[in-house]
């Protein structure tokens, strides 16, 4: 009888030790930092008719990726996005826009634009003509 009690106590101790080890090995929760610029740009995108955009603002770049709404012109969406980013982070460095859409023949495409935010603010401020600005904005197209 005493042997059974020691066995039960031993099992309970083993369970407690195993539980403590599991708790110790679990990753500690990390503090979540909210980048208000992401939210600000996202709100401006929604106001322009582009929903479900992904916005990532870092020290080096701003990445905005979205599915082009069927009723929105592709170039209009680019200029809207550039304006939104320039308004939110006028001193940022590089803007990358990824526009996902379906081409006229039904293929999924991705247009990627990379532009310096300073060039966007110079264009919006009238320091660059549209032709000069467009020359600074390379566009690549890929199949998705």
C-alpha cells in the first residue's frame, strides 16, 4: 500500500516537473509594435478605392502591394499610392508598389514600380515635369 502511494506521488512529481519544463521552454511573448504610418497609408489607400492593401513602412523603404480593383485604372492607382505614401512619409527613401491584376487575356500579372519618395515629392511640388518623373520610375511586369 505504501509502495502505491510513493508511485502515485512520484508520478505527480514527474507530471509537475514535465509541466514546468514545457512552460520554461515556451517562447516568451514579444511586444507588438504598431507602426502608425502603415495604418495611415492603408487608410489613404482605402479612401482611394484600394482595399486589402498590404503596407510595410521600414527605415529603408515603403512596400505597398494590392490587388487592382476591376473598376480602377492601373496608372491612377499608382499615382494615388505614390501620393498617399509621399503624404505619410515625405522623408522616406524608396517606395515599391506591387500591383496584382488580371490582364486582358486572363493571365495573372504583377507590375512592380520602384521610385524614390523624394522624386515623388519633387513631382508633386512641381520640381519635376511628368516626363522627367516617369523616366525615374521603372516598371517591371511579371506573370503571377
